[in-house]
């Protein structure tokens, strides 16, 4: 069985510069270089699955697939269900390092990559 890598859609593949514009309105370009990384993973034998909450709304899966097709980004599956995977790539996640003493502070101070002060 191929190892699976999960990619979140908004903020990881879709740059999400404009924020939420509706389930089927995906106006922004892809994050620079993301297509190449996904292609490299697939060539290396990884299965790439896009998981998004958009998929829970009518037309969401189709809108994501149209976006991926438009930008020549090939993945193995688009879904709202998180499959077993070796890793998840998400712009709104904290990697739990086993240290609960710092977890609260990490959560309340969290900002996605595109909202951090430079």
C-alpha cells in the first residue's frame, strides 16, 4: 500500500489570500511551488489526498477538482474524510511534540503562515 500524505486545501494549495468567498468561489492562485511538491511526492510513490471542509457542502468537491484541474495539480483523491496517512500538511495545525506544558500557549498564540508578522 502506498504511503498517503494529506494536504489541506485552503491556505496550503489554494493561497487563500482573499479569505472565504463561498464554497464554489476559489479566486486565488495556488501557493507558489505547491504543484511541484505534490508532483514530486506522487512520482516518489506517495498517494496525495486533499481534505477540506469545503467537501461537506454541496458542490465543494467539484469546485476543488475544477481548481486543481485548472492549475494542473494532480492528486489521487479529494474528500472531506481524513484517511490514514503518514503526515498531514495543514496551515492551521500545531505539531504536538508531547510537551503539554507549552500547548495552551501555542494554541492561544497560533497564527497561520500568511498571518504572521514579518
